[in-house]
C-alpha cells in the first residue's frame, strides 16, 4: 500500500480552543477530534509552534473569528500521514507552514500540502518555527514593498521584537543604514545586537529628532512601522521627501486617521498598509519566498532569536509575556 492509500482511523489531539474572547485565560487546552487527512492534506505531528502578535488580537476579539476557534498561524512538524493525491511530500518530512487557517496551537493537525514547505536539513524545527512567519513578513517588506538598496536609510520601529530583529538584520545585510527604535534601553541594546546601526528609545519625547540626528540630518528612504498609534505621526516626520511609510502592524493601537493632503505637506510621501498573506497567495510564490528566507538564514542575514519557550498547556503565560512586552525575540510553544 502506498502512502497516499493510507486510511488511518480518526483520532484525537490536544489543542488550544477559545469559546469566548477575552484575556489570556480565555484559552483552554482541550482534547478535540482529529479526522484522517482529506484529499491533498497531510497529518502532522507538530514539533514547535510560533507565536505572533496577531494571535493576541484574535484571542481578544480585536480581530474577530467565528467562535469556538483555535489559535495560531505557524508551526513546524513531521509528516505522519498523507491524504489521497499528495505526491510531493512523504512520511517523515520536516515541514513548516504559516497560513493554513487558525489552529496551529495543537499537538497534531491536518494541513493542506500546498501550504507546507520542507525545512532544509541545516535548519532546526525550533529555528524555523521561531522565524518563519516573521521572516516571510520581513521578506516582502525588504524585497517587494520597498526593495532595500545599498545606501538606503531605513527606520525599523519595534526593532527588538520578533519581526523587528529579522527586518533590521536583513536590511543591514542588503546594505542599508538601519535606525531601530524600541521602548526601553534594554530593548535598544537588543536592536543594536540584531543589526541596527543606531537604536533610539521611542518612549522619549524627542525620539524623532534623535532618529534624524543619528544620520547627520538625513531622513529615511523607508520607515517600517508596526507600532502605529504611538509612532505613526513621528514616522511621517522621519521620512525623506518621496519616501515611504509602511504600516504593517498596530502593536500600540490603530494609527491616527490623516487627510491625504498631509502626505503632500510632509514631502510627497507614499503610505502603504501591506500584509503577508496576499504576498504568498499561491503555492509557487509562497515556496519561492520561503526559499528566499531559507537562503537568508543560510547566509546569516536572518538569524533565529528565541526569547522564551512555553509548553502548549501554558499558552496563556506566553500571551501574558507577549502583552507585557517582557520578552525580547521570538516566543515558541512546544507541544
């Protein structure tokens, strides 16, 4: 019998579920049914689950989901069972995904094969889970939203966070001068360690002037802003004429609404609000972008920085740590 002819019995798995949106305590580890993989799906034994701040937004109801729901968008795992028609994977393959619908907070899971990419032998499961979603975000930011060029001045807000560290290091490897911002002296130190030439504490009232002074008065070709409410107006002031402000998150709340005319007054600026999923909407593009990420990891341009590990059962503690901003680097859940 070939792998695609396997007909395993349905079973169960442990997974985090949310029935009412709210604080971290809304998450419950439950035993749930796990059917056999459908056609073109595979069943994974998950080895590491990546945390992303969108998980907090979805758990809290800020980004509403149908209830009850799982949580989580990325994980690594080992292929255990192939559904009918899967020909490009085999049992035992180590794989990673980032966009297979919510539900990554689980021990086992069925995932469409088209959403999976093999992990190169030189990259560990934990490193892949720690960086994949974040690095795929950085990939479109530095390669597509604004293709970073040698000599560019780049500002990266929240440069000590999971995406921020990757983004800073990758932009530096592409030849940019990288000015990072972060919310404390300790996080500024982490931003410098990640590749920022200069790090500025954006909790200081004169942080915009500090950013501009750091480059001798030159403003940025692009500002990558995932903080939004607390930083957006300052981001406009840090950007050079005809430069770009990229809003790709809202860690402090939504950015203030502005009149389009303000972009003209600030220097004919460009403003965009991209996201990772449209940049990886088809399997061929997804896998090409993933190869770019893996190549960047191999070259050292992208490095895994794991700030904390939590058991799957302790997912609430992981969310509390993330919301308190007490962790520098990526957070992992280990099934």
